[in-house]
C-alpha cells in the first residue's frame, strides 16, 4: 500500500509540469499569435473594416454581445485596424521574450479576444483552443525560464546573496492551474475520441480518405496523399487508436508519456503538412508540450548549440538594459512569475513578493487582493471548463439564460466528428459592368465547372472559413454583404462601374465509389439593390458602443435579404479576363 509520501510523489509526477515546458508553451503561443496577426492584417480591409464583408452594424446583428466587446469595432477605418493589430503584436512580442510574462500574457489574451470577436466567421477550433490556453498561461509561471523575467530574477538572487547562487526554484510546477491545463487538453482529445467512436467512417477506416477528398482543404503533401486509399485507411485507424490513448498523457510517466505526447505532436505536424487547418495544428502542439517530462527538456538543452544560447541570452541582456527595472526584483505579483507557487494547492505569490517594506497600505491591499484572485481563479476556471464541456457533451443541462448567447453543444470539440464533412465547395463569380462587359470577380472562378485545384480558389485560410460560413440557412444578409463587397471592391479598383454581380455556390459530394452529385445555388443582384438592402434601416435597439461608433456611411441591417432564387440568374459564358484576387 502506498504511503502518503509515495502518493504525493506519484501525483506530482503525473500532474507536474516542467518550467521549461511552460516556457516553450509561452514562446509557441506568442509565435502563433504573431503569425495570426500578420495573416489578419493582410486581409484587414476585407474582414475587419466597414468597407469589408462584416461592417460593424452587421457584426452587431450577427453577434449582439460579442460585437460590443472588441476594440477593433471602435472604428471601421483600415488605419484603426492596423493600430489594433500593432497592439496585439507588441503584447505578443513581450510575451514571447518573457518580459513581465504574466501581464504580457494577460494583455495578449485580451487583445486576441478583441481580434477574434471582431469577425468570428474567420475562426476555427484552433482559435478557440488558443484563447483557452492563453487563459491558463496567465495562471501559470510561463516566465520562470527562458525569459527576461527569469534573467532579472537570477541577477537579483545573485546580488542579494553576494555571489551565492541562492536557492533554486523547483523545476516541476504542480498546482490547480497545471491540473486545469491538463484537463483542458484532455477534454479536447477525449471528447473528440468519443464522438469519433460514434462515426461509421472512422470505425470503417474511410474517414481520412473522405477528408482528403475535399480538395478545398488539401494542400502541400495532401494533394499527393489524396487517393492513396491504403495509407489513408491506416492513418485513420492510427489516429483513432491514438485518440483512445489520450488518458496515457496523464496516467503514464517517463518515456511512455513522452512517446504518446510525441505521437500526438507528429500527427499534428502531418496535418499541417497536408491540410489547410490554420492555427489549429500549432496551437494543439503548444497544449501538448506540457506533457513532455523533464528528461526531454534536459536532452533538448544539451543538444541546443551553446552559441545559439549565448546569442539569445545576449539579446535578453540588451532588452533588459533597455527596459526599466523594478525597485523590488522579487515583486512578480502582476508583471512576472513567482517561482514559489509551484506546489499543489499553493497560495500564489509569496508574502514577501506581496508586501515589501516600501509598499504603501493601498498597494499592499491591492496586492493582497491579487494574491487571493490568483489562488481562487484557477479553481473557478477549472470548474467552468468542466461544466461547459459537460454541457457540450450533453451530460449537463444549463439554464436557458446561460445558452442564449453561445450554445455549448455548438462549440464542442467535434473536429471531423462523428463523421467528416464530405462536401467540396467553390464559388463562381461573374460581374456585369454598366458597359455590358462580363468580368471575373474572384480569383479566376468565373467558370462553374470544377477548378483544377479547389484550394487555389480560396486566397487564404481565413477566406475559406468565411466563405464556408456563407453556406446553409439564415445567411442571406451575409451573402448580400459579400456581393456588395465585390461590387465596391471592383468599383474601387477599376475605371469601369459594376452593375450586377452573380455568385454561384457549387457543392460536390465526396464519394469513394463514384462521382458525387453537384448542386448549385446562386445569389447576388444589382449593385444598387444590394446597397439598398444592406443600408436601409438602423438597428432597432442600438447599443451604447454602436451609438459612439456608428459608421457614417452604413446603417444597420434589419430588413430581410433582397436575394431570392427568382432574382438569381445563371451566368452566360464570358470571355477570359485577368482573374481578380480578393483583398
């Protein structure tokens, strides 16, 4: 029978996270945010301004709550979006280098939420996991290693000990927050495993072949892998078995845990090399890093070239000198990370870190409140994660008031589950100028026949996500706005004026035995009618944010769409033109 000490050691071995793993999570998440900001800035006018596909009035119609909590909606002008993107990038850089790590991570989380709330139609499950991991990172000592904070703390310890290295903080962090991040990652794979077990395609081995049959998302090596039935069937069974092994991420230790976590990382790298999934594979890898045991990081540090390490430390030293130092280097309550909070059930930052002799009474009370929040918040967040995912899985019914804004059953971790979507889709766009010329409006897709490469018809992954959200029901207003955007964009770029636009959504079922059925659905109309439909009336109940930031040229969208099947018409053959690219 295990003694209490042995039980605690076993618990620590399974629920502890190496400080270097947390540092790697910080670096990778910050890098993902920076890349996502760059990609968002490339399509800033299209997705984040009033001249794009989702002006602020339409945002408040589609998302009346989230639309009010975004700094990006303070202005509909492009310049403001670039300012907001610059703020996100600045916070992410501070997080990347570990300068006031906790504060930088919290600010990054807030700004990422602002960016995501501005246009939820260009997000996937990777963005959802990103904001959750950022939240857990705020509650974890992600700046304890490989950071400006760590270097400052080490310098302060050396100075305080007159050259003595002093006490070294434990390398393994075990707390409610580490349990929380473990649960967060386990829920993603565990829920997906259960849902896939209910899908016939995953159990029969056909799922991967169906996924790779969707040319709209196959990229790079995926184009070569599509059609390799035997390899894809083996890959399907291997992925399902790996999902079933999810509990080993926390139950196993040592090399077995490293093997399972490494297999998940390899799987996500293969996804990134074959499928257009945006940030999802890389955010998933960041979440898996917390499961890698210390010996992996020991070996990594031995392999890393000492010259590279020296250069990085030199850059940190330059940054340290360029930034103001704290009067009390041990004060890591809000800006840095206190390595004392490394025990399960720890009370957060130490008393010494909270109450310096020079601290005033109000500041001491503020720090005391911060300490209490630091201790309680991980428990609250962990409980919220458990309740939310239980509701999403159907195990728990939430009050109607709690699901009015966001339904947890619509936001569960069901990527390609229980069966993958097996519909390829592309858009054919034809415009007619006032002079009678028929022109191609969108990336060379005037023909309604199957393009040589469906993925090439989507300028970016964000465009794929947005256009995917134009399928289905209750999308008339969004479709009208997309058609109007095409009109405005053409008129802005060309000397001729566009009179009408016709957009045809072409869908093709992906089948393994024969060619799938092709369906077409058209929308669009006269550019003047589209403008009237999207600017006729103001919102019935304008919000306080809208009252302050209402765009001068646009009014709210409350009238039903003017698009109808009767108005939509089939495009006639057109002569080849230079294909347009959305921007």
